[in-house]
C-alpha cells in the first residue's frame, strides 16, 4: 500500500496550462503502472494518461498532444503537464499507482 497526494490543481483560463504532481510515500518499483484519471460531476471516472515502468505512455484521445505524463523516481513523484486546456478538461484529477489512489485535486478551466 502506498499513500498518494496530488497537488497543482486550480482555476485556469482556456488555453492555459497546469502541472499536476502526485507524491508517493515510497519508492516506485519496477512493474508499477502509474495513471492519471479524471472525473467530472455525474460522469464516469476516465483514464487520462498512464506510464509503465518501461516508460511506455498512453493517453486518452481527447488529451493527446496536450498532456504529458512523467515520473521522477528520485522524488517519488508522477506529474501531468497539461497544456492548451479546454473547458471539457474540468474535473477532479486522481493519481493511481497499482491499486492506490490519491484524494484528487480539482481542475477548473473557464471559457
């Protein structure tokens, strides 16, 4: 079990950028798959981006070319750089490592 804490959410205008960070309580070990999810009110939580221990990344079609997932093993963090934000990106963003979830951080994109 690992404790995860997200940070970096906030309000931003459409076209702006935010960088979310997920800090883990332990070192990220080989075999871990790390994910960012988001959930808008009344909607299903969706996978936004993932990165494997081998560095393979995957993105939802809606964010490809705009979001970048990365890890910093020395700091035990996983980041999500979000550029060219759109109102439909609004939601609570959660990080996930294996079966551990953070509490989420709110991202609101104004039009």
